[in-house]
């Protein structure tokens, strides 16, 4: 079996060597900076993995979503005869749970498909895309053959059983349906779909994620984005990629492998990137403390619910000194202090509770240089757990703690003294990719679940707010429903980026326009109510306004 699919191998994200090496079947190329190293899982337990740097394990991602085009000025711009921008000539890439390609929202008036290609990472019977080693690529011609057959799935067996990818693709580029009062933002663009395979079971076990949870691994998203680059080269057209998935893992500083990849590519002409901010704002899954005066320690409490028998918690410190950690169970059994170390994994079994704790107190995390503590809970006893962080050098301390994002843990598990700030999910913490938060376009209020900035290192995020409340969308099976969340908002923003690319690149007004240029135009032209100070950590630079954006470029 291909090692990238084989659960008998861990996938580790490694930095490419400066001097290239001969091809190796233990290596899968990701991009110019990173590759995957496949190592056997045999005879390796959780604590043995401490010899590999934490950042080499791909992060886990989950979907970030659960109506009006006039609200953002899209309709006004499209009715202007000098503009009339509907995405023609632009390719929209959705990297998500797949698509119901039979849905009318993705077909032309003659019944043919508007999908250029589907790369289904879960289907191994067909031919992978060129330069890729797994999955099956379906062309527009093959999809049209399927649509004209009595049994389409016998020709193209790619489906979307979750519905998230179908919804996101339709918000960006769905074919208008008058009866449903529905239209995507750019209904004349072409679609490219990457259906992500599920994260490997061995990676789920590393992060203590239940086997039956739907989630994706960072490396597959990176491969999806590399695929979008091959699409741009193949068709020689601008490409806009939407990431409506997010991760609560990592340092929330934009330094992860995927975030860094997007940050670099946002400078390339004809590449647009829209990223959801996440839906962690009111989840109570983030805790922050800064202790500047003696005594130099902080106690905080974590309530663990009945449903959450296994999960991981990350603590990131940027204090001057080192921190030790002490964890107490609901019946006051304690691990005692665990000090920072290199290559150390401590396992704790309690007497009066069946819980097992795995504690890695990394004196530094290689990608950032900051101290990071990974705590993994197994067979967890519900109740109030108490955690103490203490400065080893008796100096001021400051740290963040994050629980897994929505979908990986229930709402019954949360910090009792939580903070809604610094909850932007990866890859939304990167500097250059457009990070989109959601607001209720009906009453112009923020959505409580929308994640908030700033990043852990103080960058302004989110960048922009877009409509994200009950947007009409396609659902698998041919029907229509609604979608809410920052993933929906990112989809709306991706459609607007496509409009700008059509005007700038397809119509040759500014052929070298890149994703960063569009992001800055959207931020500059945003609507900013006088009741707020901008930028801020909730709205970013304001509500996206397409009419104002194009006033910066044209004489409308």
C-alpha cells in the first residue's frame, strides 16, 4: 500500500534538505520547503514519539461552518454594465469534504458540469493527478459522462456525505436558482474540488482523538493547495482557493507549515486565498494568564464533561523563564510538578481515578523556540481538574492554553475562566492570507461563535468581516438549506476575490494582481462604523464592501 495511505506509517512534516537527495519511497514531496517522512508505527508507543519534534506531526483540522448579496455590494457591482463581474475566467478551488457534483447548483443550463476537475483523495481505484501518488482525478469530460449515464456514481463515485464542501462551493459559485432565491457570488466561475481523505488513525491516536471523529490532517491540505497550483499552470487562469476548515493546534502565530505555505503563495500573481477565522469565540476553549507580580504561578480550572474520555490540551508560553506544570484530578490527586526538559514524556496513573495523563513539557518547540506543554488525557474522569503553572526561575510568566477545536471535543469540556480572544484557528493566523470572520448580515451584529484575534504574537487578525449567518446553500441530494459560520463567510469572501481577479487579470486591467493585493483592497474599502475603533480583534478592518473596493480601481 502507498505509505501516505498506510496506517502502519506515521506521516511527519519535515523541512527539505538544502542539498537534494535521490528519490525515496519513504518521502512524499509537499512543496519547496516541506516533505512528508513516513516512519513505521511498529513497536512505537506514544512516549517513544517524543524523539520527533512536536511540529513535525501534522495538525488536525475540522470544518468551520454549520443571505444577501446586496449586503456587501456584490449585486450593485454585478448590475453595473461596466463591471458585471460573475467570476468568468476564474477558477475556484474548494479543499473540503467533497461535492455533490450532480446538484443543479454546479451545472450549466444545458445540464453539463461546471466542475473542471475533482481530486478525490479517498478514491484509490482510478488515476491520481500528475505528480501525485494517491487518490483519483476526475476530469470535466468524465463528470459529464457520469451525468449523462443512468448511474452517475458508477462512473464518478465521488460524493459528499458530510455536506460541508457542497455548501461552501455553492456559496462561492453556485448556479442561480430563482425559486430558492439563491445564487453563488460568482456563478460563472469554474470549480475545482479537492475531497480530503480523513486523518490517519495513528495521527488521531497521537492527539487522543476518537476514531469515529471526522477530521483532516495538515499535510493533505498542503497537498490540496499544491494541486491548486498545478491547476493554475494547466489552465493558465487565476485561481482562488477557499479554506473553510481550521485547527486549534499550534502556537496561533502563523508559523505552522500550512500557514507558512499560504503566507508565501499569497504573493504570487493570480493566486487568491480566503481562510476562515474559526468558530471558537464563545467556546470557552482558550485560557490566558499573565502574572507579573509575586507569587509567580497561576492556577486555573478545566471542567471535563462526561462525553470527553480522551483529548489533548496545548499550553504555549512566551515568558522569559521556564514553567513547570502540576495537574490535580477532581478528587485532588496530583501529578506534582513536571519540569521542562528535552525528550521527556511523563506518564501518570492515579489511584482513585482510572485516568492516565501523558505530559510532555518541551523546554522549547523547534518551530517557534517557545516553551510548549502537551497534556493528553485518556479515560478521563469528569469533573473539575486544576492546573498550576509555576515559574521555575521565580520570574513573571505569561501563557495561553487551548483545547481542541469544535468537532473534536464536546461543549461540556471548557475552561472555567476562559478568554474569547486569541482564538483564530490555523491557518488564519498567517500574515498575508485573507482571514475572514463572520457577522449576521440581517442585523449587522457579530456572531458570538466567530473567533477573535489578535494572534499570539500580536498581528491584527481577522482581516475582514463577511456575511456568515444562514447563507442559502446547496445541500447533497439536490436541495437547498443554509450555512452559518466563518467558513461560510470565507466562501463569500472567496467569491469577491474572484470578482477582483476577473476584472484585474481576465480583463487585463492589472495582470499581476496577487492575493495580498486583493486582501489589502478589501481591507481598505471595508465599511467601518464610527462606533468602533479599527482595526480591532473582532471585526478586523471592517465589513467587506465590494462597491467601495471597486471605487478604488474604477470610476463607478
